C-alpha cells in the first residue's frame, strides 16, 4: 500500500517536463494513480545525485564505466531505488499489483526488444531534435547537454540540422522511420497491444512530448509530425493527455 509519495527524479527545462524517458514514468505514475513528488535534477548533477541515493547506473558504457541517467524513482514505502524506465514500470506493476499493468508477466524481454527496434527505426529525429532541446534547457544543463552531445556525435549541434534539399531528404527519413514503427502495429487498433496501453505506448508518447517541447506545439515541425501515419501520433498524445498530470514547476531540488 502506498502511504508516502514516490520520489520521481526528472530533468528541468524552461518549458516544463521534456525528456522522453522521464515522460514514460510521469505517464505511468499518473495512469496508475500513484502519488509522487518530482525532484528536479540538472543534467551535470545526475551522476552525483544517483550515487548519493544509491541508484544503479542505467547502463554501462563500452569502456566499462557507469552511465547514470534519469528517470529514477525512490519509493519510501519499500526503500527501493530503481533506475531505467522499463525496470521502473516492472517494479511498479509488481509492488502495486492493484494498479494498471504496463508490463504484463512474460512480456519484459519482448517490450525491451521493441524498445531497441524503435530506437533504431526513429533515429532520423536526431539531427532535428538535439539542437532544439539544447535551446530549452536551463543554462547549466544546456552547457552539459551541448558539450557531451557534440563529443558523442562528433559535430557542433549548431551544424547538425541540414538545410535546403538536404533538410527535405533528412526530414523524410525521420518520417519514414515512423512508417516502419506503424507497420509493427495492427491496423485499426490504437495501441501496441490492441486497445490496452502498454509500456511501448508510453515510450512513443514520451517521444512525442520530446518533439512538442523541443519544436513547440505550434511549430511547423510538430504540426507535420502529428499528422503522420494518419494522425496516429497526435491522437496518441491526445488519448494520454489525462495522464500528463498537473504541471509541476518550481525550484530544482538537489
């Protein structure tokens, strides 16, 4: 039984929640009706905060060093500290069995595999969304984000988005990635597993929130994206609007 709010660690911006991965857990907690409190952590403070509370790395880098990222939850009702969105959803399903199930028994590996395929199919978004996100982050997080992504991608973020005809080609590649995704879904059914929302649906909706935050809800980019594949992605965001929760603004908790 939940007696104290779950602590949910998220990354702030100038416009509110934006991270596709943390949006998964924001949706999950609201869908399950579990009380929570957001702890906002600036990008450069994430490793220190995770180590301080005892959160495990989200993954290990190729060189064997730990990589800490958000989301992370800290559950004062059980003492558990869980990192990585799929593991968090699995924990919430098991610990609060009376709530909505996002990772039904026997589907963890399947849903993890779907995530890997989805990330590969939709990487055409990177040249467009990365520079856009850098512009909405607060100064310390923006500096960290730009510096680390430029190292990762081997180019300046300001030089990442193509222009002219190259932009049209790259934008179409972005769109066609989601054409691959929609072919994995049964025609006429709104969600990955038919009429029930599952972890992958929250993952896709979280990515749509990423685009909305970076490009702007009234931007030409988002107005185009929300019409793709028969308007499926805009409708998904609309369907899950009731699970966005109240906007939580305020000072960053470190």
